[in-house]
C-alpha cells in the first residue's frame, strides 16, 4: 500500500522525507510520477487537478494539506465512500492567531498609512484607535477561530464569536446563527474564519457591512469566496467600512490589474496567514494513514453534508 502526495506548484520533497523518517517502511508517491496507481490507498492533496483522484481505484481516504477542504468537496471524482480530513496543527492555529493580532494592531496603530507616508516623505500623525472602539467579532469558532479568540482575549480585547449553534467559551460573548444582527451590532473589527459552504459563500456583502458598529474594519482569513469584492470597494467608498485586511481571494494569485491593488485602505497579503509545517504535517498525515488502513475515524474528519 502507498501514500500519494499531490499539490502542484508546491515542493513536496521535505514532506515526503519527513514521512519516510517517521516510518521507513512507508511507500510515498509524489504526483505525477506514480508507479502503481492500484497501490494508493491514501492521498494528501492541495488544489490538485480536477478529477485526478478518480484514477486511484483503491483510494480509501484523502486529507487536505491544510485547513481548507473545498478543493476536495468540489472534486466529483472522489467516491462518496472515501473519507475526507482536514490538516490542522498547533503551529497553524498559532500562526493564524498571531496574524490576526498583528493585523488588528496594524489597523489600530495606522501602520500601513505610515508605510505609505514614508514613501512620500510625508510627516503626519494619526490618532490611535482605542480598544474600546475595537471590539472584535469572529465569524467561525472552529479550531482556528477559538485559537484566535483566546489570543485576543489574553491581549485585552473584547471578543464576540458567531457560529452555527453558539459556543460557550470563557471570556467570549457567543452568538448563534440566528443572532447575526446582534453580533454585528457589537462588532467593530470583523474577522472571517468561516468554512466555505453554500450558506457562507458571499456572506461578506454590503448589507452585512452596514450592520457593523462604527468604526468598522474587515479582516478576511477564511476564503476568498466569502467576500463580495465589489461590495467591499463600495462599502469603503461610502464609509460603511474604514478599510480591510485580506489574505484570501476568489482568484489566486490576485491578478495584477485587480482593483484592490490600487486601494490604499485595502491591505493585501498572498495567502500566508497560516502555512503548513512539514514536520507537524507528517505526524498527523501518518497517523491518519494508519487509521485509514485500520478502518478508524480520521483526525479532523470532514462531514461532507455540513461542508466542514
């Protein structure tokens, strides 16, 4: 039996070496150079070519190479009986929490504005945005959302959380799905960490922005498809939002002619909020590989119906 790694445009050699170091008997294949397709029972994929996983007749399980799983859910070639899993490690959660914290600090301290002023040799001061005007609202209280919320609470922020059923978390005011308007009315800085489902696609729109507490700011580290891009531009132009910090986009890489590039109130980073560490990833992948062979439930298993 063998394990397949498939992630075009990524160097998978380090991950392959880590897997082999943990288990010298493990057969690891890196797509597209696969010797025997019928020996592949477990695959690890990230933005793989459409329908390619349908070519492995004995495939039992597929793990994402990160927290996102829409590239797996959208692959109709993966049979319904094949189990799916996400990859979430401690370092991914820590990276995400730290990224969000530094985004908030940069917004409150006007870091990007001062960076632009330096290019123009312009000396101008801006008032610090106080913490009382920086109530944070996190959409999505999964592993990433909870880790982020806990770090923000430790740093003295008022934190609201919005999730499907509502969660009881110390230090966090929790809102359930039906209470979204109350959640937004108490939120200045909105952080999207939702899974992408039919319900959440396009959820970040002008109507939602208008319901936020003033001043309001958006940080999207969920998925690019959560955001209605033209609504963000209109929301900023009309004052519904003071600005936005974006790490994910509907099209990646973001086209060079995209309107976001020329908008000083929109900060852009190239999908780097949380990057998978090969050593940590290898441990979880190997454990799930063994679980798959034994017919056990996978770590961070995905419910296809819920979409996460």
